[in-house]
C-alpha cells in the first residue's frame, strides 16, 4: 500500500469513446488521483477483490457504467455491497438514460449517486471532474 | 242474420274452434323447439366467454411468472432478503401462488431444493421435456427460464423453472383452483357451473334453481393444452329473460279457439270471417317469434363483443409493453452514438482547432448542433411518453402556491427586461402534484418565451368555474399565433415559430395536453398574431 497518498479512481466503462473523453478530462485537470479503467463488470469485480486482498489500494470512488454486457452496473454494485472491504467504497452510477427504474434500481442496490452522461461540446467530459472533485476532495470515506 | 244458430253453423263453429286450437298447439310446440335451440346456443356462447376470461387471466399470469423469473435471474441470488421482499409483493399483486424456491405443496418458499423437486411437480407426460431442458442448461452452463410445465393431475396448474447447475431450481407457479374460484364466482349468480378435467371435478358452484336440461360446454386451454372443460347450467334469467312466449301463444290460441267457436255459434259468422281471424292469429305468432329471434341475436352479439374487447385489451397491453421496451432502448442506445459525435467533434476542435479553417469549423459546429438537437428531441419525446404512462397520484393542491413557485423558478435566472405576474382567484384542485406543476411550468415558460420581445412582459394566471369544472388559464401579451394554428399547436413536435427565434422542440404543449387529458380535462387556446395568447385547461372538481 505504498501509494496510499495518491487516491485511485476506478472507471468502469465499456464504451471506448466515453473512456477517451473521460481520460482527457482527467488528464487536463491533473486530479490528485490515478484513474484506472476496466471495460466490463466482471473485470471491475476482479479488480475490487484483488484490492480487498491487499494486492492494490481500494479506490476512493468508482464510476460505474450502468448498462454493460453480461455483468452490468447493478450487479457490480450489489456484489460490492454484499461482502468485503469494497462495501464502503462510494459508487457513482453513470448512465446515458435517466429512466426512473434505473435510478431506483441503482439506489436500491447500494449506489451512492446517479449521474446522467452529459454531452457538452464546450466542455466534454467535464461533468465527471465536478463529480470526482466532490468524492476526492470533500467527501470523507471509510479508511 | 238468424236469431238462432242452425245445425250447419254449429258444425262449422266446432270445426273452426278445433282447427284454431290445433294450430295454437302446433305453434306452441315449434316455439318451444326454437327456444330450446336458442337457449342452448346462448348458453354455450356464455360458457365460451367465461372460458375466454379464464384463458386471458392465465396468459396474463404466465407473463407475470416469466417477468418474475427474469427478475430472479438478474437479482435473485445476490440479495436474498430483497429478493424475497420483492417476490412477496409480486405474489400479492399478480395472483401467483408461489415463486422462488418452493416446496411441492406451493406454500413455503424453500430457498434450496434439489433438481428433483420440479420433476416431482411435473405431470408425467411433461417430465421428458423438463429433463431435457435441465440437461441442456447443465451441459451448456447457461441459465434460462423453461416451461410452463403442467402440474400433476391432482394439483392443476402450471409452473416455470430455471434449472441452476446441479443443485437447485427456481420455480414460479400457479394453481388453477383458486383462480377458477375467483373468475367463476363472479358469474355464480347466473349459473350453476363446474370445471372438469376428464372425470375429475376441479371446481363447482351448485344452483338448484338453474335448469338442468340446458348445458353449455367450453374447453379451457393454456398453450394448446386443454386444462379442463367448463360446463355451465344457466338460470332462466340468463338464457330466457323474455316472456314465456310459447305459453302466451298457446293460451292465446286456445282462448281464441273457444271464443271463435262461441261467437260463430251465437252469431253465425261465416267461414271467411273465421279464416280472417285465423290469419290474424298466425301473423301474431309470426311477429312474436321474429321479436324473439331478434332478442336472441342481440344477446349473442353482446357476448361476442365482450370477448372481442378482452382480446383487444390483451393485444393492447402487449403493444404497450413493447413500446416501453422500445422507448427504453431508444433513450439509451441512441444517446451514446450521438454523444460520441458531440464529444469527438469537440475533441477535433480542441486538438486541431488551429489547423482547421473557418469553413471546416463551421461544418463541425453544424454536426455538433444537429447531434445536440437530436438528443434534445429524444429527451422531449421520452418526457412526453412518461407524461402518459406514469401512475397518477391524486392530491388536493394549493394551485396559487404552485403557480408562484413555478414563476419564481422560471424568472430566477432572468437578467434584463420587466416581467409581471398577475394572479387572480385560483381554487385548490385534486390532481397529480408533479404533473400539474409540469403543466403550469410548460405554459408559463411558453408565455415568457413568446413575449420576450415586449418592453413589459405580462403573464396572467386565473380561473373560472364552468359546468362543474374548473377552467384555469395562462395569458401572455406576446407574439400570439394565427387562429388556424390553434388546433395543430398541441400536437407533438409542432412548432409555429422558427427555432432560431424561439428555441424548443415543440413537445411542451403536447405534454400539457396529455397530462390534462389523463386527468379527465381538456385543453384549448385562443390567440391572434401579435395580440398575445391564452391557454386554457379544465379539470374536474375544485373545492371552493
């Protein structure tokens, strides 16, 4: 756990365009955190289980795409909340739809926040920075 | 005219009386036969319509079972407690007898059962099919919903299962007995009835006053499989609600015979007169039997109509479900590629802005704006469809408070220009709080938008009572519209002004229309070019 001082952000996103936009925004703002990207739910769970075993630090926040093939966002957050140290890790659901049933299912499964993907040509991906700032700088999590 | 009847006249009157009497008996008999046939026909139609009702419910519940099984596949194993809680709600609201892991008695949910349990539940001739499904899922390592399978003969119903590896299976099922009770009980005042499966009586209602010589039968099928036969014996109210016509004809005819004989005896009426009377009698019988046939036909048509309405309702429900799925995927799957267009053009501008000439930049902007417009339109369309679909929550609302809070929200970011809100009497009303807020918000933001060129923007909100309804209005002093446009204006994506002058997608008024229609009210508008516009909507009720 030598890089405890540099927080981790885990971005779970299967759409490569969205990943690119997010990474550009993170790079531009030089957040005091390392962003790790996995492209599906199963990999996200593997990543978190490895972190629970102490093989890598637990992320300070997880940005989780809702709709992914096979293991979707809902399943990931349920699995996270069920056992282990990752049950306390804040999860921000990130979806392109704002359907009530998705929002409801997310919170019921244990998500901490729900953010609809925004497409703003003047500031592509910047909304993620706004959200990340809150979870990284202002929020106090379980250490 | 002779003062006493002659011997010849006497013979004639007896003969005429006898002929009329015979004709009456004949007419009575044939009417009885016709009535019997019609009663049989009506009864079996009635039976078919009840059986149709049962089949419709069954299909509905099989759909519910399938939804439940899908839900389990997705969430069931991760959160047992939540799954159990949701499942109970499902059971209560959908009339399923059981779900989740079940014991063979369909009473307690068991959370772990062996694969043999569904096998014990299934009827013998369905077991091969079940075994095959189980083996396939184990071999392929997949999980899917299989069924419906029929329950064993002693316990009529069906179940569906999700074979999971070697150890366990999910079962969602339904026993038919209680359902027969609920459907048939609603018709029990009219008929004696029972549901039979071969010789086994699954359900019966006995009504001693019901006729036993008329029986209607109809098969009850689920997925081409006959689960039983419905047999009904209707009471006379159902099949024979009219006058006992044949008795009237018989007594009328016999009476006519006696009277005719008597009259001829005393007055010596001629054969021609008797024949005329006979003719009248026949015509009378004919017209009564016509009326009877028409009545039976009307009853037949009514039954037919009922079953057709049921079929249409089922088809409509399916279509609505499809549409919801369609909306859902449109909102998600189309947003992503459009979003990528917006983001990628933004990236090109950012990374290569210096090297891209003005014309190319203009075209990039055009691509971006079009994608943005498409996303905005999709969002409006979804909002429009939501306005028609979400459940109404009726509450007594303080309309005055609602209007002023909407106004504050709309004018909070307004920098320049003078805007005035004039509110007159606004009674409270029972309506859905968030939907009525949306109505006022759409109308008032339109009022502001289309009067923004005025030196002083005046928005008036008021109401009046009209035919037991409350009519609210929102008026502005803006650019107005042509009278001819007032019909079109409520249609979705209809715009009367160019987007560059007055931005918007044209969904706002369509949403207002839909919300008010769902509340049992009506919307309309008045306006003239350059003379402002007034939008009205009526709502039933109002408390002061």
